C-alpha cells in the first residue's frame, strides 16, 4: 500500500521501471471537511486530470483505499466512456473518506515503425503510467502523475519500433500545462530515475535525450618504411 510519493518511487525502483513523475500539493485541510466533501474533492481531481490529459492516457484499472485502510476497492478493465460514472457510483457507496486513489493508465503515443519509418504511427501502449492522489485528515492533498520514459527515448519497442521524443514530448508538455490550469496549482515536485538514459525531467516533461556520438575507430598504423 502506498502512503506517499516516496513510497511510489520505491515501488518504481523495485520493479526496475524507468519513469518521470510530476506532482503538487493542494494544501487542503481535510480535518475541516466531511467524508462526502473529501470524496468529492478526489472525484474533482480525477476529472481535472483526465480532462487535461485527454488523448494521451486511457484508464486501465483503479485502486481506492479509504482512511486507515478500512476498505480496499480494486476495479479492472475500465472503459474510458463510462469510467467517471462508475467512479461516482463507487464513491456514493463509501461511508469513510478516501485516503489513497490510484488510477493506472495506458499511454497513447507515437512510434516510428520499422516498416514505414517516414510516417509515425499512433498507438496505445501498456507502459507504466499512473495518477495517484493522497488525502484524509493526516494529508494535505498531494497528487502526482507518472509516465514511462520508454515512449520518449531512442530505444526500440520490442526490438523493432523507435520511440519519438520530438512527437511525444509536446503532447506530454501540453497535458502538464493543462493539468496546472485545470487544477489551479503549479507543478512543484519533479522526479525521474531516467537521467542515466538521458531522460532528465523538467517541469513540463522530459528533456531532449542526448544523442550518442559514435566512437571513432582508430586508424591503422602505416607500415614501416622498407630498408634499402
């Protein structure tokens, strides 16, 4: 069970996933809100997030943990068209305030196919990505979004298709900027374990990966002059 962003980064490390994560604190005082008001806050954060990242992510499965882990709800096979309605029904049945909400996502992005490299292909990929929000009387409303770096580097998907930073990074930046606007908060926490692969993160996404320069081959030594 994750209870903080640091727990999330430890989970990522344990699973050997390479991600970037962006988040902010909503500075909520949940000690002054009822269980219903707290859960409405969670619903609003999910709505704001999905609206900001529409077209970039797709709901896959979700996990809801109520305060002090009194109730643990998991739902898989989520439908993008009906997800928010289903979430609202679940929340209406809760008597306790939500403590942690996690929505695992599929990524929608572009790859360059080895069959037709001049025309990028838009695909849905099951890469690590999630939206997590924490709340409750001992929290202040922190939330973060994480996404796999694989879609933004120069590696190949299943040994054949190249990812496209130049196409996918603008989509990620647009989503992060819209998320700030939708939520009314500025992204203040940026973390990434992709720096070793050239995937350093900034406030609005991944920086352009450094191209690896080929190692120059040593020139063969000329043969020694012949003795006369």
